[in-house]
C-alpha cells in the first residue's frame, strides 16, 4: 500500500475514534517510510503528515477536554442538593469514584 493511501487510512481511523487501527497504520507507515521515499512523493507526504499531526493533536486536545468535563460533572454531582416531598432542601454528598486516566 502506498504511503499516501496509508495516511488516508490513518486519518479515517482517527476521525472515527479507532485508536488501535490508527496506531497499526502508523506503525506500518513508519516501516514504509524507513525504506525511503522518492523525491516526487516527498512534498505531498510532508503536507499529508503535517495535516495528520494537526488532526492527532486536535484529537488529543478534545480527549483531554472531555476528561476535564467529566471530572467537573462528577465533582458537581457529588454535591447535588435535592428537595424532599415537603419542599425542604436535603443536602447529601455522594461518594462517586473518580474516573481513571489512561
């Protein structure tokens, strides 16, 4: 498979959130590029790799933001205030486990 097609496959895997396929594609791309690239392919591959890097960085930023949002939601949920049938406010702290980071 050509490097350009492999990069397209990696991009598709990143966009669909398939990290395993993206990593396999990156590993195969690394082996392909280690064998050498023709001078004609170099400019196209450099721009495609730059685009792929930007996409991966954006995915990482999104994943980090989602993790922070979940942490904030869990912290907020632990201190929810509710009302009983008589309209009196009840305050109870729930002990929800914190999410684990990978």
